[in-house]
C-alpha cells in the first residue's frame, strides 16, 4: 500500500485478501494482579473500561457482543466482511484450559468471525493453553497479544506490573515455538524512563519473534494510582507534547525491525477518562495522519536505521 511503515491493514490484505475488523469482547475475565494471586492493586496505569466500546459488556453473551459489534462497525467500515473476535479487557487466558476453549469456540461460531485475538499477560500462558490454541489455529486465525509495557524491570516494578521483562520474553518465544502469531503492547513515557532508554528499547524489542506491535503514549486515567502519583508530583512525569511524540515515535520506528507489523502508534480513549495532555483527546486517525505526513517530510521509514543489520523476509 506504499506506506512508510508495515501497517496492520496491509497485513490483513496480504493474509486475508481484504479488510478484517476486530470486534472487542469482554468475557468477564479477571487478572492475577487484581485478585490477590500477585497483587490486589493492579498496574498503576490501568483502567480497562476506558477502552471498552459501548456494546462490550460482560453481562451480555459473547455472541451478542460480537453481533452488536459487527453492526456498530458496519456503520463505520462498510468494507469489512471478515471479523476477529478480540478478547480485550484484563487477562483473557486466566482460566483453566477447558473454560478457555469453550469461550473461544463460542466466538468462532458467529458468522463472519474468522479468528480470535487474545489479550493477556505473559505470566498467564503455559504450554497446555498454547497446545489448545494451536489446534484452533489449524482452522481459524489465532493471535496472542501480550501486555509487556516496558523492557526495563525497574519500570515494571514501579508501575506494579507484577512480572519482569524476562517473563515476557519467555512467553513470546514459547508462543512463537507453537507457531502462533504473537503481538506485544508497549507504553511510551512511563515514569523513570528517559528518551534514550525508550529509543534503546527498539533494539531490544526488534530481537523478539513478534508479528505485531502496538504502541501507546502514556495516558493518565482518573481513579488510578498513577493519577494519584501524578497529581501529587507532576514534576516526576514527562508527558509528551503532540509534536514531541510525533518525532519520538518516528525516531523509534526508524530503529524498529521492519518485519514487525505496527498495529497502532498511539492510544485513544474518551476524554472523560483523562487528566493528562489535551492532545490526547485527538482521534487516532488524526494523530496517524500527522505521523505519516512527518515521515514523508523526513523522508524516512520503518527500519531505516536497521536495514544493514536485518535480513528482510
């Protein structure tokens, strides 16, 4: 599609012949960082309901959520004829394998759904679950999407993540060994991380066997422990301005493995959840357009600084 980065839309056109739309599902999962297994406080930045669309409610059946989600997206994206059921809020592998298989297969029974994307933590996966997902992957698309957030253990500890980076690496590598596509989510601007540290993370991430990556700028949500920390000591945070973020994320993309599919460059949530920078109220499409325009102005592209070190597939 002649873009300066390896886009998510292009990935689906290449693999499925056209647009594929993700439909979010809230299947009522919990999280070991909330229910006491690891902690009861959760990650300091976390507010899952900020990302849930209106149709996505755990009191509804999975089928009902998908059907309402398809109707919702058909009004916005009329080209989409194929769908992925996206198990999104909390840790969607945090049940026993039989319960998980039942939930995933329920989603796959809905007409038009060609696969599932499962958002989870890297400490909530094991070989038994991956073996089950590998069987499903023989007939349907299956992707695991891990919340990694940072490559630095000191940052993960500070945000009460409840696992280290080595745990994330092991989960990603094990998922790859089982032949399943794997994505990872990272946050830019977490407290304690300098610009140099964040840019260096591109080199670390690029060595992982990932299919997709998703990037979000730090967004500070109301009613979180990070919000309390920010309001009591805002000087400890360096929140990106729009212009600074655009140039930063392009600098990062230049260092990133060009084989990785970039699903998102930035986060978008309803403004009512935020207490942070005004530009974070912009729609993602607006931010993406500014990033692509700036890439053209800089005559740059994903992996520009790594082309001599990586062999393109």
